[in-house]
């Protein structure tokens, strides 16, 4: 998943229900130049921050955020 940052949650919600058990999603740019640690984040940075919270709270998936380049989340459907 590497698209419009404001749409990440919507894309996630379209993909996850269609996945079979054990399927994997890779999500790019989840650190967004380190901006996701800024509590005053706005725009695309705030959207990525919200997505990270959404993905990590999704009980349908096991996920890990890797600090590789600009951040990569790997998520596997339970």
C-alpha cells in the first residue's frame, strides 16, 4: 500500500475483509520522515499517524512497524 496518505485507512478497510487468513499487506511511508512523533502533526503526517493507530488496534491483523527507510508496516491476517 503506497498511495494517497489520507486514504490509507479507507484502503485498509477495503483490503482486509477481502484477504484470506495468512495474507499480508505491506504499507509504505508509515514514519513519514519522523513526523508521526509530532503531537502537532497536520495534513498527510496526521493521516499517517491516525492510520498507524488504526492498523495497530485492528484485532483482525497481526502487524509490525519496521524502521526501514521511511517506515514499513507488515500486517498478516489472523
